[in-house]
């Protein structure tokens, strides 16, 4: 009888483990189905859309249903961006995902109440989001697409060593663009290259300013500025007509007509952002998740159509580089 009781006890214990494990799995699935994630971007353009779509795909791969994600677009309107964040906060979103610097700055106002993860912020410290990349200290963390300005401009000089005047188009209200302007100035000062700034405040300014700028410079450089990126094709069209190459801050801007860049794959940025959100939903705090800066393993992206239109021949040092990717 004692042996039988031991067998029954063992069976009951095993059953508890098995069914307990199933219950836990069910609870995890249920938790993922019930979380709410607010995702916002400042404007609609290829770079940000690539990040958004890659983020969504990776979250689904991690087990979160698409219905758990609320995607919003501010249409380049800062006041609407603030309204989006207020609604996310009022809806008690479990995590707010802020794509690009202006969006992250708006989301940071709610970091004490909500978990916030940013994506594609070039200079998180300069944007006032935190004071340490290794130990985020303001309740917000995320991924950074820090532009390697020196490498991009080095590429420009390898292609055309005779560049003496560089146009820089940007929106002065975007903190990431201002910080990259300072890097470009430092680079050009060392090489006796003159910078001509072209400030835009709206998407409609881009083509008008481009028509003037391309008559004054040997090349144009645009960081990953959201305003300019939204009208990249208009800038590229004016530059191509004038036979002026446009070097840009993101691979997606090359796809939209820019001539070339040295940069990261924005799909990978979106994936990493998803994993950070997953970490937060599993109990980690922003302070324990260092900012992931994408600055290694960079590719050279060249727009093949622009290359032919401009009549540029790439030097062998670039043509033979295993990191070269020709963009159609």
C-alpha cells in the first residue's frame, strides 16, 4: 500500500509539473496578447518606415500579435506628436516606442509614467534624453543610428578629391541634424573645405532651397534629417540636373535618390528595438538596458541610377570593397 501511495504521489507530482508548465506557457501567451504598445514616428519617409516595419515583423516573431501595437504618424507636426504621446499615456500603454529624435523628445515627457524605448536617435545625449549611454538615467533607452560623418565625407573625397565647397541641408529644429552639422564643420575646417548651410523648416522648402544650393557647391551632404529625407527625391532631382552628388546619412536616403553613404542597415535597427521592448515587457527597466549604438560593420551604399546620371566613375578602392552595395 505504501508503494502504491508513493506511485500515486509521484504521478500527481508529475502531473502538476506538466500541467503547471502548460499553464505558464498559456500565461505567457496571454500576457503577450494583452500588452499594449504605442509606436509613433514624426513623419512618413523610407528610413522611418523601414524601422517601423522591421520592428513590427520582429515583435510578431517574438510572439506579440499585431493587434497589440498601435502605430501613429505625426505628419511632421510637433503639436500632433505631443497629442499622440498624451493619448498613449492616457491609454496606459505598457511601452511607448518613439522613432526618430523629435518623437523621442516628446515621449521623454512621459518616461516617469511609461516605459519608453526610442529608435534611430543619432545623439541621445545631445537630444537631452539621457546623460549616459551605458547607464540610461532618465527612464528611457533605445537604439542610436549615430552617423559616421567623417567616414561619409571621406568617401566623398575619395570619389572627388577636388571638393572645395560642401552644401549642408538640414532642419535647425532637429537636434540630430545640428550635432551632425558641428561634426561636418570640424571635418571641413581641417581640410580647408567651405560649408554652405541651407536651412529648411518644411518639406516644401527642400526643392526651392536645393535649386539655389546646387549652384554654389561641389557636393551636398544631408544627415538623417527627417524633413529633408521626406523630400529626398526632390533634392536628388535638382542635384542630378546640376551634376552635383548628394551624400546622405542613411541607406534608405540612397534608395530615395541620394548618391551615396557609409551606414547601417535600418532593418537591423528596427529588430534590435523590438528586442529592447521585449526586455522591458519581461521586467527589465531602462536603467539596465544600455543604448545600442549602430556604428560598426558599416556598408557603402551607392545609387546606381544617380551614378550613371552624374557620370561618376567609382575608384577601384571603392569598387573592390566587399562592403559596397549598389542600390537600384
